C-alpha cells in the first residue's frame, strides 16, 4: 500500500530531473478544460485526466493543462480550448477521454487541429 | 450527476471561487444504519443569510450569484431523493460549511463513485490551496492532508506527474482498506 514514506523517494527522483527541465516560456500551448457544473456533469473530469496523462506520457515541454469555469455553451460540454500564441484559439466540443490521444498527437504535437471534433463541425 | 464524487468536485469549486485557502472534504459512512455524510468546509469569504437562501433556489440565483448556479440544487436533490437532506452554514468573512446527508439503502442513492480522482484533481489543479480529505467508514478513518504532503515534498510541486499518480493511488488504496 502507498505510504507517505514512499513520497520521499519520489521527491528525490523528481528533484534530480527538475534541475534539467527548462522553463515554459511565453510560447507555451495551453489546454483549458471547462470544469463548471455543466462540464463536470457532462464528463469533464476523465477528459482533463486524460490530457494530463497524455502530456506526461509523451513528456511534452511547454504544454500546460488547466481548468476554467463555464464557457457558455453548456449543451456542447465537455469543452476544451487549445490556446497557442499567434494562432487562433481552437475549441473542441463534446470531448471524451478517447478523443484526447488524437488531439494531442495531431494538434499539440503536429500542429494540425482535429477539425471533426471542433465547434465549427457542429451543424 | 452520475456520481456523488462529481458533486463534491463541483461544490469544492465554489470554495475555490470564494478564495478559500483551506478546504476540508469529509466522507463519513455508517454501514450498519446505512447513512452517509458528505461535507465540504472552507475558510473562504462566506455568504450572508440571504445569499445562503438564494444558492439553494436555482431560479432565484441566476444573476447575483451566477458562480454558484445549479451546483447546490443538484447536490440537494441527490440527498433529498434518498430521504436525506442538505444544510449550509455560512458566515461572511469566516467560511462556509455544506453538509449533505444520504440514506445509502435508498433505491435513489447515487453511488459515491471515484472520489480519489476528484481529490487528486482538486489538489493538483489548485496547488496554492490546502486540502484535507477525511474518509470515515464506521470506526475506521483515513486522512490526507496536503500540508503534510507539502512538508515532505519541499520545493517539488504537487502537480508533478509522479506525485500526482502517487496521490491517486495513495488515496484509492487507503480508502479501499476502510471497507475491508
């Protein structure tokens, strides 16, 4: 079973790695998940978790995952916005944890937004 | 909401919006008389008596307390449909305490769900706040306090991936033991 004592070991391992990690600059990509009542009820929690996992798994630098309140289109929740300086904001709607790997791979890593998941794909 | 753990996540967001620096989440279950208490207590800015009344009524709220909206009414409904109740104690400048009482043997009882994911998310997304998570089952108790964890971690942030994963397992495993 996990104990507080184990945390010491994790701390030491992480500290060594942290010294070589560069700071995230102004050109960082922000992934923002709507986490108000509407987003949570629609399933935003697993979506946010999936983004955190995927970004960590790929060891992506300069990418932050954060949360925000109600974006104002509750019927399309879970909503995720990808904000990158110098580029137009991309809004993904009706997100699921399954769609996350594709968004990270195509959009965050390769720079091609996944058009079929975005708000503009809604008729 | 499909899980009560999502209501907890939602109500705790209100505490964060209210500027709380310490948020305590209590889940206390008695398996012999089938009762469950879920409490969210904070030291945020608090509410006046009028505001407390308005957060319970989803239609009265809309403009003045938009940040609160449907969260409390949904949580109240989840409690009342089991034969339980919801109470809010709040004082301006002191903080707010929300308590929901459930009857777990009711057919309309919503499962507790993945509370460890909720707590992990609250802690790692709000590293500038402190959280105390207290889970009680009959006489057994588990407490997770971020002040204690931060003291061990020193300058290693709580939202480091390895720490976050440890946190999730730490809470899940120690909570499971309570039910054995």
